[in-house]
C-alpha cells in the first residue's frame, strides 16, 4: 500500500534564511518594473506595461505605453504614486535604462533613494573600485 507522501517530490535544496521585503508604512516603499516588449500589440499599439506595487499594502498601479522612455516612467511615478499617495521613501527597481536620467532626478528632488536593489542582485560600491590591486596601492 502506497502513501500519498511517498509520491511527493522531495526538495533537495538546503534551507536558507528568508529575506522579507518589508515596508515601514503604507506607500513608502514601491517596486517598479516593465513588462514588454509584448509580441502582440494592443489595439492602440501599446507594447510595454509599466507596473508599480506598494510593498506594504500590495496596491498595484499599471499603465501601458507604445514607446517607453525615462521621462514617461518619471511622469508615471509622479501621476500614479507621488501625487495620490505622497512622496515615496524608496523605489526598488532593476535600475534599467528606463529608470535612469529623469527618474533619478525626480527621486532626488523628492528625497527618495534610487539606490535600492532587487534582492539577489550584486552591486559594485565605489569603495570596491577605488583601489584596483595591492600592487597599485603600494606604488602610490
């Protein structure tokens, strides 16, 4: 006689600590990402979907675009996040080309930090690249 538990797949991954993305209060920490380029355009020719989610309430804001630029992303953040809910504290993104230029200027203007990373991504800090090697440090 076989038990149901005998047929389950075993997970062969060692346990690891969970890193929960928490937010101190509603609408202070937002995640933003782009879905696209979508292969079948909408009836209005839109190929990109911009999605933002509040990490506290899980509130989602979405807009679609035919062409997506950094200025359109900055406009989306102002009209869909900052104006209705107030100034955000932190914006989590993959720091792609659409989240540079105007988006960084906008976040700095409102005092939000544009330097949060998605969990699991690596970053190179200026401290790490200042001294290339021990030989260069000794020559100076």
